C-alpha cells in the first residue's frame, strides 16, 4: 500500500507555496502512486505532510479542480478525476482552454507589447535599477538545480519580467504589460510556467536568456533588447505548445 509520507514531502519554497503542493499532487498522479479514481489524503493530512497551511492546500486543490484533474465531493473528500498524462484535462491546462484569459491570447499579447516596453526600458533604465534586476536573476540561478525551489524560481522569473517592464517609465504601458505576468491575476498561468521549466536544462536556459536581455538593456541597446525579449517569449510559446502536444489525449487502439 502506498505511503503518503513517501509520496508527499515538505514544501521548502516561500513564494506561492500552492504551486509546489499542486505539482506534488500532479507528480503523484502521473507516477501512478495516486491513480485515477483514488481519494487524496485530507486537507489536514496534506498540510501536515507538506508543512503548509490548509489554506495553501485548498488553493492547490482548487487550481487542479478548475482544470478537471481533481474532483471535490462534499462530505466525502477529494478524488483524482483524470490521469493528467492521458486526459484532456492537462491539455486544457496547458493550452489555456480552462483559463478565463486563454494562454494563447496571453502569449500573443505579451509578444506584441513586451518588446516595445523593454525597448523603452533600455533607453531609460538606471544603473541601480539594472543592479536590482540582476539580483533577481542571480537568485533564480541559485535555484536552477533545486527541485524544491521550483515555485520560487517561477516567481523570480515573473518578477524579472514585471520589474523590467515597470522601468519603461510609461505608467500606462507598464500597468498593461505587468498585468499579463501578474501571479495573482493568472494563478493557473504560474502552473503553466512551472511545467515549462520543470527540467534543470530549461531553468538554466531561462536564466541565460534573462541575463542576455539585461545585458542589452544595461547597454541601452533598445533594438537588441526588444529582439531578445521577442526570442525569449517565442521560446516560451514553443515550450507551451510542445507541452500541449505531449499531454494531448492519446487515441485508444481500435478493438
């Protein structure tokens, strides 16, 4: 019989801890330790096993319930409603079918406006502001190989984009662009970002790309900064579509 203590481990990240909880649940489902139709441990037990609050567990369960992976039955508990590696539920999560703002539209909007904002940032940023952004990148680099730091890594990556955009010195443009990467505005978007950087290689690539973007911004090379942020977002888009293909429903063999 499966041991919940072996399946779930304490969460170490400090940013958006529900993200780590959600991914541990996804990993348990994907590995078969918590199979389709099985009941999860109670919120209280999960909170104790992972060292988080019951509210954090509920946030994770809600995110996975919204995309159809979990089903909460009143008075009975939380059940695995779909095997995320074979059902359309994970595909919907990754393609944005369950988002209030579809993922494809978010990426399209970011590709349209972020290069413009970053070009302004390159023209107007100060040395002190660039140093502040570099500190975020350094912190993310320190978490690139830490499997338990995934939530913090994702948060730092989105903070990099938000801070870079805020330095464009245009309040309206900054407000619009930062809303597209806001963690609170798009909670499921953070799950998608985390899926895209699950591998150590992908995390190192993100750090390297962020450093290249900052280098161009620091050198006040607006054209190069805009080109680099475009390439960076195109890489993210490609990762999203690749994940979408990986988790698409598999056809059943004919009888």
